[in-house]
C-alpha cells in the first residue's frame, strides 16, 4: 500500500468512521425497488441514478468536510486537510462539496463504463462473476492483510485506480489532490453499488451515449432553474445548463449520414456506404465531387456537448475507412487525429467528449490509450486571465508575435460566453505553435518570475492558440444541435445584436448563420433546431438568407411535442453552403404521435421507400410566392395562386394587437369576482368610459378554442380609460400608450393568441377592451359576417397553416391571409349570423356566462323531469345539427371559391355548441339550485322556508328534493340521482353536497369559487356576494364552541371585492375548505 499517493491508512479510517455508517443506509432502496418491479433501463432509470448518486455524493462530501474540522490528520494528510479547509473558506462549503461530488460522479461514471466493457484489468465497482465484494478489493485482500476497515481500503484502491487513469486520460480523471479527502465509498452499498445495480450492464455495453445522458440528468436542477421563464434572462454561468440537450440518436444519424455520408457518396458514386445509412434521404445525383481520401474529410461540431455527434461520425468514418481497405485498428487513430473537431463553452462537455471519443476508439483499437492521440476538442476560453507578464514572456522580443498575441487577447474578451460564435483573429498560427513548442521544451529555471510567467503563458495563452486554429479552419461538414436561447444575458445580447441584428431572435438562428462560415463553399451543414424559423415573421430574414444563398438537401419536421427534452417543436435538416435550384426532400411528420422513436421509424421508412404521403419535394425559390416566405413545402400550386391573386386581409380590415397590462393579477378579474353593478357593459367609446362611474369593464382575453361567439368572462380595471394601467406600464418600462386604444369598445372579430391544432374566431359585441392574447380584427360593418365566415372556414385554417403552423397564431399571420370576394355573399352572411346566434345561446346556457339566468332543464317544456330532459336534448341536438350543417356549407363555399382542396367535413367534437349530457346537466342543475337558494338567480316556483344567510349542507339534500318536486313532481330527485352515481337518493345527494360540490364548483369557476364551504362548526356554504359577516354570526351561533368561527364572527374581516376572490378567501381560510 505504500505506493498509494497522498493518503495514509489512518486518514481513510478516520474519514469512514464519520461517514459510512450514517450516509448510505437507505440510498439504494428507491432504485432497487424499481428494479424489483421490473422497470427496464430507460431515461427514467438513468435520471434516477444520476439524481440519487448526486444526493449521495454531496451528502458524503459535506460529512467528510465536517469531519475534517476535527483533529489534525497525521503525516502528509494534515497539509491536505489544511488546504481543503482553506478552499472551503474561500469558495464556501456548499460550492466546494458540489464541485467535489461532480468530480467523483464523473469518475464513477467513467470507471463503470470501462469496467463493463472490459477496458480495465479488473473490475473496480462490481464483483467478479462469483464474488461478493468489488473485484479490485477481493484481489487485494487475497494478497494482503491490513488493519484498515474494508470501506476505507476500498476508497483508497478506487482513488489509486483514478490516479493510474489520469496518466492515460488526464482530462476525464483529474490529478489527485486534496479534493479526494471528500470521498468515502462503501464496498457493499452506497454510491458504488448504486452504479452497479441501478441499470443493467446492457445499458453500459458499447453505449457511450449513457455517459452524456447521466451528465445531463445530473445537472437537471441547474437546467430547470436556468430556464425558469419567471427568472428572465439566463445568467452567463447558467448558459451551459440551460442550452444543453442530448440529441436523439436517430437525429444524430440522420444529420451525419446526410452531410458526411453525402459528401463521401458525391465523390464516390459507386460506394456501398448508402446501404449502411438507414436515415439517408437520397436526392438526384449532382455533379460528382472530386474523390477524397478518408483522412481529408473534416467534420466540426461547434456546440459539441457530450460529443454524441462526434461519436456517431466516428462510426460512419470507420465504415468509410473500411471501404478503402484500412483496418479499424489503424482507422481509429486516424479518425481521432484527422477527421473530427469539436468546440463548446463548457469545460465539462469537452472532458465528456474526449472521454467518449477515446472509449469509442477503444472498441476498435484496445491500445488507443497508450498511443496518446491528439484530440481536436476544445473549450472556448476568454482572455480575461491573461497577464502582461505572460504576453511579454511568450512574445520575447518578437514584435510580430506580440501583435498576434494581443490580437487574440482582444478578440477573445468574453469568448467564454460567445463560444463558437466568435470569429478567429487573423494571426500566424504556425509561428504561435512553434513558439509554444519551444516554451514547452525549455528547461525549468530557478527564476521564480520566469517560472510564473511560463505557467501563465501555458495556462492562459496556449488554449487561445488551440481554439484559434479550430476556429480558423474550413470544414467539409458542420453538424450540430445549437443552443436554443432567446432570454440572453446582457453581454451576450449586445454581442448578438451587434454582429447578427437580423437573426437575433434566438441563439439557434445566429448559430445557423454563423456555422456556414465554418463550412467549405460546397460543404454541408446539418442542424436540429426549433422549427419556428420556418414560419413566423420574426425569422423572415433568416428564411430569405437561406433561400437566396443556400440550398436545402432535406428537412424533417417533427410532431409538435415529440422532442420532450427541449419542450419545443423541432425539426432537423441539412443545407448545402451554396445556391442550387435542385429540389430538396421534406418529411412532414406533424400528424404522427409516438414521440421521437416513431419519428425515427417514419424517417427510415421514407428513406427506404421514397414517395410516401408525408414525403414532399420543393425548391427554396417556391417559398417566395407566399407572403413572408414561410417554408410551406406542402403547399400546392393552387395555394400559391391564391396568395398571388388574393388581397391581404389587412387591406380591408384593421388588425390590432391588444392591451398588455404588465400585471394581470392586479388589473384583471373574472367577472364574478367583483360586484356586478360595478361592471359597465354599455361603453361604446373613450368618452363613455371616462364618464362611467364603474371601475370594471368587459375584457376580451382570448381563451380556449371556440368559434362564432363566447369566451366572455374577464373584466379589466379600466376606470378613467385605464389611467392606472398607463402609469403602471410606464413604471415597468412599457410605453404609456395603450395598444389598439382607438378600437376599444368597438365590435370586433377575435381569436386566441395561443390556439391548438384548431383555429376559432369569435364575434364580440361592442363594449370590450381587448388583450394582447385576444388580438382583434375590425372589418367594415358590411364585411363583418362574411369575414367571420371565412376565418372560421376550413380554407382559412388551411391557408393559415401555410403561413404559420405553430401554436402561436399572431396578428401578422392573420393580416397576410388572402381574400377572394364572391359575387353573392348573402347566403354565407346568413349562415354565419345563425352560427353566432347558436353559439351565443349555447354560451348563455352555462353558469359562467354573465347572461345565464335559468337552467335549460328548468326552462324546458315538460311537467316531468323526463319530459324536460327529452325537450332539452332535442333542443341541444338540433343546435349541433344546424351548426354542423351551416359550417359544412360555409366550408364548401370557400373551398370552391379558393379551389385549394380544403376539406369540407365537420368533426362534431370541434363544434362550439354542446349536446345534452345527463350527468353534466344534473350536476349543473344542483349548482343552479345553490344559486337560487342565495337569490343569485330568480325563481318563480320555489323559495326556501326560513332562508338562512348560509346553506347548511345537512339540509341541502332535502331542500333540493323539494325544489325538484315543486317543478317536476314527486320522484324527480330519485330520477335525477341516477345520473350522478349509484346508491340511494339520500346517499347520493348528501355525498354530492358535502364532498363533491365544492370540487366541481372550483373547476367550473377556475379556482375562483363564489360559494365557500366551511370546515369549522356545521358544514355550510357561504355566498361570496352576500352579507358574509351576517353568515358568520349565524354559523357561530350554531356552534358557539368553535373558537375560530366565534372570533371571525366577532371581528369579521374587511372584504373588498375589487381585490378578487383569492385575496378575500385568504382572510377566512382558517375556517374554509382548501381550494
């Protein structure tokens, strides 16, 4: 054991005495339970391993550090103890322990991968086939005797193996130092066993991608914090965590096969490589490329992350070398040395990429680690740490060299933030490399100042030379999954705005443009990005740049939510760095569900069998025919004709964005939260508003999909024409001018800012202010019905999908819709008016409408409940039938007029009127009864005997039964209860009022309930708009022993209904059921 560096036996025994017994007793239980239940290796299991290991290692590091505050350790370990305590004081204990835990996590990950794949002389974490202890420990115990406890000995052996691996892979296995004092492993449980038992060995076998997945899941907390939309711009230090996504395997293969593979095939048309590329989307053969040797193919991933793209490129290059008769053993070294380059801003990513490439090469050449290949993977460094002394030392007396060095230092200020966006300075790389080779070869001197300058030169300037060399090269192929980031930190935002002002909406768009500068003029770039750039207005300059200067080889547009890791809709595509008029292939997978796995199957199917229904061809020049140049590759010639011949909708109607209050919580309420008498429904212009004594006004806030009429449930605090909102906007950096104010209170057509795969436009009567999410159209009065019919037709939706098939339907998209006029519009106007009336009737038949006054079953003809239900069902069914018929007629009209092949059939589920539903109608009737009890709704046939200010739930079933029997006769309650569940009528109604009603009510009223259920004293319902102090006194008198109730009754809170329900509910929360 004397060869083990930097730890004594006593040191390790001391450490384990304080840590092992308390830290690991339960750490394995969650993972082992999952394994016993038969959960196979998947991303959930990998995530669980990363999170459990992190928790365990951080706990251990804290416990070890706490122990080191005790007696001084013997021998040389005491110096390391002093050093680690100094580091804890400088960095902070939590930061130090997290850093150490991550270091140990990566060591454990690397060793587990290597031992499973047989790259180590013995197993480090797991036992031999017949063993019980880790093999390294078993082997040592078979040859030695020692007084150390086994856990301490095992930790020492683990660290000795890491020290050995440091000589072969110094990036991934750092040099042993005082940080190792914070590690304590158990040989039979804890973190080491976790790595062995959480995943089957098959998950590690020749699957280097698992290292990247573990890294991503280890940093899950940092990622979630970094991309929290409520935190604003992503901080500089959080950019790696916020922007790193592990690219799906088939996407990597698609990108590499259609770039690197395509370059090879263009130079070698007879190559059989095509047969080994399942995601290669073939296109007509272009002019053959000059044949290349395998070692002259250069591929760059400028945002390499954990090296997934580089690793697959290695696999494909092996096949290319094999075609040329070069063995995989010889090819492995060649590929690492000649073919692959990678850049990133994250040092951990560089380490992971280097490890992944070495492990991949090890599969072909077991001696690769002994050959020490030079890897071209580099972290982009800034120049902040470069000192004047290092500059002078490096340059010596060579002024030209010093100028080059200074140019690098100036160029790379902030480069650790800009990453591979930065452009390399023009310097003499050969001279710089020669100078550093000379410095490295120089003998050590006794001059301390010279030694320090030499160290600074190698640590701060040499990395700048490495990155300059990579940034200066041109590559045959550039493939990457660039960062997706629009909330940029100010320094990054300034840099992007300065250099790429036309493409600055998101970092991925900037990288798309920048990466062509890395690419040779006839080379290929492969990307995976969000697909918004293909359609929305803010990326029109990017689309124009691509259409004018590049050519698209192929593109795969995926289903909206397929890529779960990024939570954005994505596409993957390949572009050539020159202008060609050849058509590209486009795969439209937006209608397929099943996630990324299903997307991959569809791409492979299209690759094997071209011409499938989701396989399209289009030229980039085709997209110029549609306003905004959207990449609507599936658009037919007739659709292009419509856009040429039709006039934009904005020519005949004004289209406006609406109000942005800057604080909806402060200025908006659902209408039932405020006093109804304080809402002014009669305003028609600004002057009416200024004269109004009311504070609240109807507010169009967009809302869920609904056609023709509805979504009228918000009000806005707009007294004095929104004077307070104007002040608040100014205070929070917005203009005091209210967007669209010239159209406030006018009749409008409106839609939700965010819709689903359907698009619904509604007619709003006069009297509304409208929101940014309720953007509105103001046509001429004579055009209003015809424009509404068009916008709610299948033709309009088809055309809108060409302009913007994302979920965000914006004002600019609606404005560009082409309008064709019919000679006779009266028929469509009549059908549209009928649909508006039908949708209005439907909207007002439900309680959340401010025009709801009577329940449909109470209003229906029929003396019995059965007759009323039958009458209501007939009414509702006829509404559905009539609206469906009208919509089909409207669809036919516009489909014929536009001749774009839009479907005319109507799906009953998409109608904005509701059929009758016995259970729903029974539930809403019970809610209506509560409103009648509190005199919220007028009722001519029933009044409660001796009404109380609160509805006691024990009496509610009996009163409801009386209410039904007065209206429908004896037995009505029994009949209705059958729609609510099984059991006796008394049981069903009692359960409904005491347990179900409040949940139902909160859902209907969107967690803004107006009926409040008490939990103190006798259970009862209170009505928000009634005399609540009187109700409290009534309930307190019934339960005088209830102290909280008595206190509230004696000193009732001051209610201000302008504050909304949550604020007022909180004042009585102690006696109320939780919302």
